[in-house]
């Protein structure tokens, strides 16, 4: 007789791991369940599932981009061919090559999780990315007070980390 093994589900929001409240709930119902604690989840997109190294199914709640209820699906905007270097260090102004574009990477609460690319990051600095062409830092939503930024997709995070660790 075949043995049935239940696969564990994991839900992530920003750098937090949220427990599965009920295996019978659909991912959208889990999002609604947690929206009482995290109201911004009411407009979040559910991404996944993806299998992780522990054999778990990982779903991610991603903040929706846009206004007036409009959800814009973000596609990777960091072209690996445009990225010349990713460093874990700050590159001083006097060491920067003219004609290249330098951006800081901000991490979330978990140091290993880059979240945004910005012109300057003072707190939660993850590293520096150098590009041959400028990046569009246009993910800031209406009413937000922080400077312009590029919110990283999972693919973009993987690209930055892969380039950083290869060099």
C-alpha cells in the first residue's frame, strides 16, 4: 500500500515566515486570515508555490504595486547583462568610474534577503550594484515618504546574490 505524506506549506511575507493556520485553507484564505494582523495583505498578491530545500511548498505574499485597486504584475527589470558588479561593500564616490551607475541595495529584517535597490541606503545596507545603464527606480507608491526605489522580485534577488557570490 502506498504511503501518503503531507507536504508542509510555508507562507512568507517580507522577511517573516508565517505558520500555516489550516492545511485545508487555500493560499488566498491564509492571506485573508493574516490580513487582520497585517492589513496590507488584503491587497497583496500570492506567489508560488515553490519547493524549498526542505521539501516544503513556499508561498509568498507580495505587496501589490499600483493605486486605486490596480495590481501590476512586476517582471524582472534587472538585466544581468546590464549589471557589471555587485559588491557587499560601499563604493566611495572617489573610487567610482565615470559613466557607470551605482546603486545601494537594502536588506529586510533578514540580512540575507535583499529587498530594494535605491540611490542611497544608510540603514540596512546590503551591498552595491554597478550597472552600465541607469535603472528605473519607480516602485514608490503614492503617499510613501521614502525615496524612489526598485522593489526586487525573487528572480532579481537571485540574480544579485548569484553575481555577488561569483566574484
